[in-house]
C-alpha cells in the first residue's frame, strides 16, 4: 500500500517539473537580453567604429560617372533584295555554287559582337590611345576637368608606363589584360521588343565616358562600312568571272541582279555615315555620379557592426 502511494505522489509532482523547465527557458531569454543590455556601451562602441570606417571608405572612393547613347539598327535594303533573289533563283544559284541566304544575316548582331571583340578593341586603342585613361586613371579633378593618373603605374609627363608587375604581365598593359577592364566599363543592352541598342560607358571622368561612346559609335559604323565595301567589291569581281563562264541565260540574269545588289551596297556605304547604327539619343556628359552608393555603404557598415558586436557579447557571456 505504501508503494502505491509513493507512485501516486511521483505522478503528481511530474507536471510541476515541466513548468519549472518552461520557466528556465524564459529566464535564459531574460539573461540574454540582460547580457546585451549590460554591454550596450561596448556594442555601441564597436558599431560606431564600423560606421566610421564605412564613412571613411565611402568618402575615399572616387565618383564614377556613366554616359550612354540610344541607337537604332539601320535597315539594309540590300539584304532584302538578296532575300527576294534567294526565293526566286535559289535552285539555280546553288548549281553555280552561290549561297544567297548567307548574305542576309543579321548585321546588327554581328556589329555588336565585333564591338566587344579583341580585334576591334585593339584597333580602337591604337587609334585613340585609351590605355592611360583605362588602366592608370584613379580620379577626376572636377574644377579643372583633368584626369588624375596613378604615378606608380603611368607617368603622363613622359607618356611612360612604370608599373611593377610579375610575368606574364607586361609593364605596358597588353590587349588581353586591358580588354577585361574595358568590358567592365562598357555595357551594351538590346531591347528585344524594339531592337533599340543602349550603349553605356563608366569612367571617373564624365567627359571621357562621353568621348568613348562617340568614338565607339563612329568606329563601328566605319568598320562595318569598310567591311561591306570590301566584301561587295570581291563579290562583284567574282560574279563577273562567273558571267563569262556560264551560258545559261537564267543564271546570267541572276548574276547580273546580284551584281546590281552588290553595287547598291557600295553606294549605300559611300553615302551613309550612320551605316549600321543610327543615333537616336546622343551621348551626354553626366552631371550626377552613378556610383559609389555611399549611403548604402554606411548602412551596411552599421548592420555589420551591430551583428558582430552583439555576437561577440553573447559568445563571451556563454563562455563565462
């Protein structure tokens, strides 16, 4: 009988122990808050250090400006003429070894890929000597509109590169090295619905950014113009030799029409300055910086400082 009473007393005490466990959890949360509150000045001090460091870093970063231009692809009537000939004389042309569909490719896509190519960048740099502004510029003096160069990299007075680099890099930046930096500063976006192309460039100097866009548009139009002129002249010479060889009247008629289309290409190349891209909105000198976002940097510094300081206080409290 005594053993049964002892068992009953044990069952009645058990819920009390559960309640006690729940109260211990509440006490633990209270202790955590107490630990944080007691170390509030330490938390404020650590957070303030991070905020001051973020402010200093944000003010140290130079302004970067972005200029952009809107371009529209120029319609090429010569491509439309070749497409019509392809539908009318495609079978006969294949007998002569001619591919009419290949000439009607999208020249806009080709021009954009050339614009980002290593060969085009090499010609662009050789023509305009952009390497100092690309690889050695560190800031821009707004009062006198002057790009400031890092003298550990480049001496503008002597037009000499003096940077200290390890092989395989060269003292003067190579095309392979500099094009990576150039692609970071250049952005090309195509609106799939309208076909409008937006070209933008970022630089410390807003005037350099604007100038580079103008040069890029001018050079890609000239490059595509010269490319088509050269191809058209070669095609005309080839077609004339084919006319002399063939006796099929329909094929001769096709070849004469092809020569006419290639002659149109030469004419368009001569009269069009905006050969592949037409400017809708010209490049401009931006008045406001694009980056850095200094307010965001300071906010991130505050958040990081607060998280690290609170974590430090809690870890120290648990160890004790």
